[in-house]
């Protein structure tokens, strides 16, 4: 399917084992915060509003620090990285959850959408259910919903646009 093709393309380009597409970087951050059950999370004071909101929605408390950052920063002390402003080949940091944005103002201008890069297979299984109302990728009557998920999946149309844009995206 087209969404899996886009995920595989992004994982290969960024250097991660897995990539899980979602509807936005905000939802990528929320899913990561939920999965890791964050508590106190230190982030730069100057960041996008949805970052502390994702932490709060996941039951955590944002703590702001005055640091300058460029492209990517960590949601300390957790292995979550907000990489909404970076998209380069081989950028993945092993052992982390890197969250990408495909907003129209970002590098890969799909218009909307996000991605979680990781090498954690168990997290991938959880993220895939979490992004799809807690459901698996089977018919609803064959499914047993085990987690309370969100409506945060990427549409096939967004994935197709992402694949098209990646055809001419530079290696760097």
C-alpha cells in the first residue's frame, strides 16, 4: 500500500529501521509522550505551541529552558526528538523517537502530516494502533481494541504526495 511505501522511503532516507506516518508532527509527539508515559519534560522556551500541549495532553508537565536550537531538539530526559524543522539523509539518532513534520512550511511540503522514526519494533506496533483509534490494520469485526487511540493516521493521498516529493528530494 502507498502509506507503507512512503514509510519505507522515509526510514531508508533518514536511516531508521522503521517510520510510522501520522497526521501531524503534533500527533507524532503526542503518541511518543503517551507511549513513554512522560512526567516532567524539559523543552526550549521558544518552540511551537503544540509541543507543550502534546506533553500536557499525555499527562506530563512541560518545563521550559532558555536554549537556542536549530533543526532538532530533545524532549529531555526522554529519547524523543522534535525534528519538525529538519529533514536530511541519515539524520536518525539510534535508540530514539524522532518526530517529523510535513507541514506546508517545512522541508517536505505535503501540506499536512508527520512521521515517527525509530528502531523500536514494540513501539512501532503501539504507534500503529495508537494512530488508528487503537485498532489494528484489520476489519473492525476482526479486531480487539486494547488501547484508547486517536484519529491520527496519514491518508493515502498525503503519502502519495510525499512519495512524489521524495523523488527529487536532495541527499544531504
